[in-house]
C-alpha cells in the first residue's frame, strides 16, 4: 500500500513538473511571437526598383498627357490660339529662362506662400489648441472657423486691397485668412481623436498644463494636425494665386498669378499654360519635399509604415 502511494506521488510530481515545463515553453513561444510582430524587417530599396515604382509612373502619365494634347492639336479640335501645341509652351519656358525671369516668377510666389504659411502656422496652432481645450472658446469660435474655412479665399482680396493697399501685406492677409482656419480645424480634429486614456495617464505621471499639451496632446493629435497643415498649405497657395491674379501692380513684382493674368490680358494661351504648369509644379514639389516625408515619418513612428 505504501509503495503504491509513493508511486502515485512520484507520478503527480512528474506531471506537475512537465506541466510547469510546458507552461514555460508556451510563454517563451508567446514572447517570441510578440517579438516577431514588433520586429520591422528593413532593407534598402534597389535603385532600379525605386525608379520603376516611383519615377516611371508619373513620367508615363506626363507623356500620355502630352501625347493626347498633341493629338488634339493635330486633329484641330479648336483654334490654335485657344489650344497651343506643347512646343509653343516649351518655347515660352525657354524664352523665360533665357531672359532670366523664369526663376524670378517662381521665387516671388513661393517666398510669399511659404512666409504666409509659416505665419498662419504660428497663429493657427495656438488658436486650434485653445478651441480644442476650452469649451467656451470652442462654442464661440468653432463655428466661425468652420465658416471661414468654407469661404472662398478670393472673397478676401477686395477688402484686403481696400484696407491695406496693393502691397505684400495684402497678400499675407489673404493667405492668413485662407490658411489659419484650416490649420486650427485640423488640430481641433486631431485633439478630439486623442484617447482619454492617454490624458489620464499623462495626468497620473504629472504631465498637466503646458507639459501635458506638449508631451501628450500634440504627439497624439499629430496625424490630424498634419492633415490640417497640408490643407492649410493648399489654402495658402490658392489664396496667394487669387490675390496675385486680381491685385496686379508693378510694385508687387511678377509672381505666377500675375504671369497668368498677363497671359490672359495678352491673349497668349501659351503663357497662360506656362503659368498653370508652374503653379501645378510648385504644388507637387512642396507636397513631395515637405509633407510626404512628414507623413511617412508619422506613420512609421506609429508602426503603420514599414521602412524600406
């Protein structure tokens, strides 16, 4: 009898030991699986693959547009003065480059747009935080910001000219009125999407007031804020072009909007197309050089984009 009990006790201890050992293996496997999920496999993208995936598609798209454009000119779907051939527009580019005015056109507008956007950023960011965090301010100003965002920027040009005259201050005023509401509303939207758990955890750790705003609210609201910045730049650029088209003066220099209006005044469609293409080119370049890298960095920091 005693020997039987001893045998049973040994079996129980053995099974318990095996169970503990099995639990240990399960935990190790679980940890390994979690580590595998957290691990981001990185590799350097070959130059050929980069060219094929990122450079070739837009080049093909531009080539197709030019081909269709030239075919329409050959088919004489309309008069040449209404739809000039691509060669005439290219000749406008060559002439502007030879005269040394091409880069001046671009820099005049880009410098105004970037400076105006930076001013809108300085004003729109604290305004957005104030609207998002203070209920009374949100109830008072929130609807006004939404209304201003939906108001066409061109509507601000006549009053700005009357108030400030034909000068750069008028241009910046129009840019601010177009961009500040978008930046502020984007930040408000981002703050509204911050999980309350983040705020409670921040308060528990002592991150309150400005410290909580800087370390908790702003990082968590970054995706919405970045979307507001991107939209704010679009409004800045559109507002500037509207101001340059309507308010032309020798004292203001010649930007892309003034170039577009000059082409209309001179009935030169090749010059009009040149201005349109330059405006489009600047918009694409700003997005590719500034906002796209910022978006990739934010997504990568949140584990939503694999490094390549």
